[in-house]
C-alpha cells in the first residue's frame, strides 16, 4: 500500500457554470428564504422569498400572447 490517496474521477471533474445552470433549469429549482433586519431585538424589516425557476419549451404558449 502506498502513501498516496486516490481521488475519485468525480471529485476532479470540472463543471462550467453554464452546464450547471442548464442542468438546474431542465428540472427546475425552488428557492426559499427568510431575511430579517433586527436592531436591539426589534425586527425592522422582514423579507420572505419563494421563487420557482424553470425553463419553458417552445411548445408551451405564453399566457400573455394576444389572441389572433
């Protein structure tokens, strides 16, 4: 046995940001979060975030298209 540690092929795999976004949007992403701005235990601002981000195919009609 040698002192070198083996690294799995997946650990060294590089992934471009565009490829990552393409994979995420293909399946859809749900983002949720809460942000609270507080001073001296008094809540001043609270923001709740709920977002669904997904890609849409060309077959799906836009609900904002004018009827012809």
